[in-house]
C-alpha cells in the first residue's frame, strides 16, 4: 500500500444505544415523502415517484453537539426525519427483502437553506449548497432494528417548547422498505449508508439560540442548539 500524501480524513460515526459507534459511508435523503409536506411545498404527492438527493457524511452533527448557523442564508429551516442505517448492501433489492438490509434507526434533522433552494429551483440549478452544507444533518443515537416498527410512530419537532412539526410514520407516501428498494435500483447500497426518509409538514425557520428537539415514538430523539 502506498503512503498517503495527506492524512486520511476522519471516519464519521454515530453513537448507538447498543454500545459502539456506527461508521457512516454515505447519506441519502428522499424528498417530499409526506403528502402534507409535499402540498405545503407546492407539489401534488399523488403524481410523484420518490426522488433522492445526498448530503456528505462529514455534514453529520452527533452526540448532541451544537449546530452552527450556516453562512450564505437568511432562511435556515428544520425538517425532522426517520433515519435508516444500513448494515448490509445490495442492488435491485426486492421490497420484501429491503428491511433485511437495515441495521437500525434513528432521528435526524435535514437542515435546509430554504432561500438558496428556492433560488436554485427558480434557475434550474442543483440543490447541493442548499442541502449538503457543513453541519446540515444532526442525528441522534441509532437503535438496533429489532423491535422497531418503521411503519408507525408519532414524529415531532419542537423548538424550545413550541411544537412545530407533528406527524406519523404511517403518513409516509413510500414506506421504508419501498424507499430502500427504489434507491437500490439507482445506486449500489452498502453497509454504513444512511437514508433520511422525508419529513411531515410544518417545516419552518430557525434562529441562533434555538434549541431543537426531534422525536419519533419507539425510535428515539435528536437534540441540538443552533449557534
């Protein structure tokens, strides 16, 4: 093996409730997977198959750390989501086999520079800087998949004591199994991949000093402060 010409980057990892850390390879997100959120963003959920975008693994915020307010935006918004952590990979996975790939689940925030996203949409440009910026994906501890039902459970986000988002995993347009199977048609999934599965309606702005808590019944929580 040849010597590295620069030091190898650190491997991003997430804490788990079973002990040890989960190494993260890639982070995928599915867009507009809750009908009410699709409508609040101006889209018809009955006409749209799932679509995906990515965030870098280096954008993870873990262990309850503070999240810096990103530069270049006046409209940072919260989106609370179920996180699916894959322990196995595959391509062209059948829906009936998709959950066999899952190591565990967590709660995450898909933070979005909404003003940059709106401008990118208007100009027909990629969303990368609106979605994949530094510290754009806080994630709480992962819980092993056994005993977790990814098809039902209350999803909530609070800023301090203010309830901003409230929904249920049962409201997903595409189930976890369907979403994993669909994604595997387009990319080769591998151990360490994360998939954020969409957000309920009620997304809104965050400001410096806000304390944000996302929870999903039967899964856990994520907690961070915007600084």
